[in-house]
C-alpha cells in the first residue's frame, strides 16, 4: 500500500517542479523519513495532491529511478530502492553484515566454525598470492574531474591510479605511452577522442559518466535568487561545468563571477563581493596567501561555501569495479618473495 507523501513544492520557485520533487524525495530518504521498500503514491495520486500535471510527476519519478533512489516494477508501482546509496552504512557495518551473511550460508551447508575460518584464510591467501598491482590511467581536461577517480577508487588495494594529462594522450606516441596501463578511465567528453587516437587500446578505454552528488544538487537548489555567487576552480573547464549546472537551477549568468585558485587578487575580490562561494571538494582556500582574514569576514557576515562535488554515477562505478575485479582475477600469480 502506498504511503502518504508530504512534499513541499514552491510553484513560484525558479527551480522546476519536477526537480523539487526529486530533491524532496532524496532529502526524505537521506533523513530516514523514507526507507527501502516504502511505496510512493502513483503518478496520478501525487499529481492530484500537489495540483500539478501528471507528466511532471512522471518526469520526477523517471529521474529518481535513473539515479537509483526509486525502483519500479509492473503491478507494484514505485518504491524506495534497496540500491539507493544516499544514506550508505559505514564500510565496517556493511562488511560485518556481508560476513555474517556468508557465515550463515556456510553453516547452512553444514561447515563447522573451524572449517569456515580455514576456508576464509585459504581464500584470502589465494587472492593475495595471485594478485599483482593493476595500473589505471585517468584522463580528463581538468584536474578537478581527475580527483573523482582517486576519491572513489583510491581505497582499492592492489590498484595504482595515475593521472595522465590530456596533452599526453594527444601526442603522436600516445598509444605507446598508454600501453603500460591495464585500464584507461576518462569521462564522456574525451572517450571517443581517445579511441580515435589509440584504436589498438579501445578495449582498455572506459567511459565513465559523472554528475554532481546528491548533496551538491540539494545545496544548489537551496540558493536564493538574490544571492551573488562566486565560482572558484583550478581550470576553465570546471568553471564551465559549474555554470552549466547552475543554469539548470535557473541561476542567471549575471549573478555569477569566477576566479582561479591561483589568482589571489581575484579570490579576494570574490570573497569581499559575493554571498556564496562554490568551490571544488577539499579546495585549499584557507591556504591561499593573504586570504584568511577575508574568509573570516566572509563567514562572519553570513557567507556560505558550497563544495561542488562530482562523482562517478553508480552504474558507471559498478562497471569500472567489475572490470577491475575481472582484471585481478586474470592477473598472473606473483612469485613468493617478489
């Protein structure tokens, strides 16, 4: 049975109504108001309760399904997906749950606790014995995008990730330079170009789809029309990405001003003149020479810093992880002592 869904929609807001529904449902999942398996009202029921067109609700549900917040099944309507990761459990809790499930399955197969312990040890030893370090290249035109790969894949043991400048991939000897890598990750922007330049490596070149994180989308949606916005980036390309995303939230270009991270004078002007600063994750603003006093004054007068966090979309990330798993499984055994 579908539950009542209390949504706050502002029809006068410049943010499209379908996007407001997406943000509201995501927020309720994030805050635990909606749980995995909860059924949402039908498109018709929600449209009638909000006084909006059914097509608007359909578009919102489609978007929520695309980003795995909801799942749809014939005859069951739309429910909160068990695959959503807006509120992910800690890695340790998730690991403990997985181990408990595996142990229960082995006990059902009549293995003793001692046999299970030995099996775990043997499997771990086998994996370590055959593992070699995989080398992965990440290629994009801006350094901010490259940090995505390190942040989301850097925890994998046995994987060495190296950022390769796009200029290197455009050199005549690019195929020879990149041949040393087991996998080459890039964004959609440069995928076809890399295959065109290195056709012999096309099976190693993986396209990843990246997009703003759910938290970033919620932060951007909360911007007020009167606020003056400053954008701080390392590259012109990332500035363009932020501006294009802000356009989706009906933020006029006249409200925007930009500065590069290495431009102290430009940064000082932004901090003194703007109400909101949009910055890359872990942006070292405080480390910039002479900027600390201005930043303190900025926060004291109510200034807000919004990290613009990009992430590999769940489907792309799963595909990358599966490729890494397959490469590890096929890796030749490592000799003892090497």
